[in-house]
C-alpha cells in the first residue's frame, strides 16, 4: 500500500479547521498529528501515542533539525542581549538629531525595519521604541509608524536568509515530497524563490510609495490629518498602549549607535562567510583533502548554493552571540549576571516558535511518509488525484495564496501555515508539472511560483490579522491604539495582496517571473494612483 487514500486528508484538514476555530496553532497541529498517528495505528490509541512520541523524538534527533532549534534559541538570546543594553535608545537619540521632516523620519523607520531582520518581534518593539519620539516630534501619526513597523517585520524576515523564518521554510521544504526532483539544496531553492515572493517585496515597495508620494487612503488619511493638528493618534479608538521601554534604556548614556548595529553586522558577515565555508569543509572531509585544496575544487558560487544552511547559521549564531556577549561586558553595558539573565530571557522567548517548528516537522513527516515508514502517504495520493484529474497548474498559485492567507489571517501566524501548506503544495506542483511534460527549468519555475504563493499568502495573513503577534506588537511599539492600527493598515495590506494575486495568476499562466512582476506592477500603478484615491477617499 502506497498511501491511506482520502484518510490522509484528515490531519491537515483537522489542523486547518481547528486553527480557524481555536486560533491556537500549536494545539491544532498537535491534534492533526495525533489523528494521523491514530489512522496509521489502525485506531489503537495506545499504539498511536507511542508512535507520536517516537515521531516527536525522531524529528529532533535529526542533525539539521536540532541545529535549527539551537540557532533559533541563540537568536532569541541575541535579541535578549540587544534589548538590555540601551543601544536601541542610543541609536534613537542619534537619529533624532539627523531627522527633521516627516518623510525622512518615515524613511529611517523603514530602513531600520530592513536592518533589524533577525526577528520580527524585536523589529516591531525596538524600531517602534526608537522611532516613536522622533515621529511624534515630526507629526507622523502613530498609525503610520505602526504600519511601517508591521510592513517591515514579517515581509523582511521571510526574504533574508539569516532569520528564523527562512530557516523554518527551508526545513519544511527540505522534507517535502517532490523536492528531491530538483537536485538542489534547500538553501539554493530558497534563494531562487526570493524574487517570486511578490507579496513580501511589494509590501516593502508599498511603504516607499506611501512615503514618497504622501498619498494616504481611507482611515489612514484621517489619522494623518489629526497628526497635522497635533493629535498623534485617534482617541476614538481608545487610549494608546503604555509607553513601552526596552530593558536597559536607562543605560543609554553609556551605549552608542554602534552597539546596536555591530551584533547585526557580525551575524550577517559571519553567516555569509560560513555559507560557502561549510561546503568547503564538507568537501575536504569527504575527499580526504586539505581545505586549501577544497577551495580549488569548487567555485565560490557553487559552494554558496550547496551549503548546509543549518550548519552555517549555527556556526554564525554561536560566534555572534559569543562575540556580542564579550563585547557588551567589555563595554560595561551590563554585568555578567545581567548578560546571563538577558540570554536566558531571550531564549525563553523563542520557546513558542520552537514548539511550532517541531510540530511543523512532525505533521510534515506523518503526511509525506509512506505507510511502510509509518506515514499516510498523503502527498503521493494528492499528486495522483490532482494529476489524474487534469487539474490546471496555472491556477494553483492563486488558490494556494488565498488558502494560505485565510489560514494565517484566522490563526495570526505564518509558521503554522507553512507547516500545513508546503508539504501539500510541493508534490502537487511537481506532479502536475511532470504530467504536463514541463522541462526541468519550467518545472522549477512552476514550483517556485506555487511555494512562493504559500509564503506570500501566509505573510499577508500574518501581516493583516488583528490577532497576529506581530500586528499587536507593532501597535504596541508605535504606541498606537490597536484597532486604529488594524483599521488603517487593512486597505494597504489588502490592496498589496490583490496585486500579488494578479502576479501569481500571471506567473502561473506564463511560468515566467518577468510576466508575473509586469502584471503585478501594472495593477499596482493603476490601483495606487487612480483607483484607491477614488474608492477610499470619498
């Protein structure tokens, strides 16, 4: 038996349904996994529970997976230390002396959102806390600051390969059936997928368009008019949340701007070094040669794309945290005890993300594995059904974008959506492409468009959802009433999502990235300059 047939639909459908009802992605994923274990065990609950515990243990015994867990933990520790030093406040004090207009202030907030890409939570709180006094002074509404924060949190984290978001996606892609067809590493696949992630890129472009043109639409226009009168938030939505201060702000007299930027620069640089270096180290080990000989055996670009991303990021994370720890103590920004406390608190903050990641690996494993390996074989079943039914590949990207957006919007999280959708979409895209006789390049393009549509839809749902952690933290960091942030942001997010859907449809029909972007930007230009002003500013 190659699969359990339609029974294999129960875990993902149950997980999706419960996610909508409970808004708790962890419980939803767990019950989805348990249902799969029960099916595999023939309904025997004792055997199912034993199999489930073995499954959870096995996914964490994998070398790749455990390095990702450790990297996420270190990333949390780094964010914890950054939050304790007062360096964010020092950076804000420096910036306030340079920024004297609303436009330059908003551009700085946008730029800071790009730079602080290692964690979406830290992005929203740190940039918000730093920029809020400056935007207040220059009469930028807090709703607009919250919009900028939210638009440079999840969208940036899903585009930059040195983030916990991307490493999660690579982990799920790596374990999805059909991925082996392309004969490339998950890192190379991700790098090729970045230009196809239309929503995330367009969300960043949308912010720039709003800043440079000065066009405000719908409720944001009202917030802007109030700010020009000195009311930085709309009190009809209630009072703004308390002024959130990052731990350690009282030490900003000692801290400098470089103390904020240096750890991030070190993480980027060390990761860029270790991406090809780990490939050369592996090559030297497998071939029994020295490292210098390995350098001559493979080009730098090939080494970069064939890297073990988990190993490279783990090494970069260890080195960055160690150097940051030593540097901050040497600068006397905190004591050894304070540094350890900051590390521990930061690691604790990553526990929910690690739990979701473990659940993602587990449900992906039980969905894709064959019955002989203790799984349901759902991927092969869906591929057979969809391919046999002549389902058009061209509309798959739009469908998965909408479905991913609905799941993420209802649950407020992208990670659970990645875990549910990617293992299902990958074999469908590959199976349909092969059935239609696509060549290897066209098949890769089709799959990239489909997977990127999952990513874009999930990020949109996370971006727009009023119950998303990032949305809540963006309004908190900006000191903006949460309902005002949600209300003013939605028209921008939905418009960007519509443009991205058009791009997904064009990309699915043409299997061409340039055509997808041409259609996206055409609709974006017409909508931004002609349609939105008429519809929303009546």
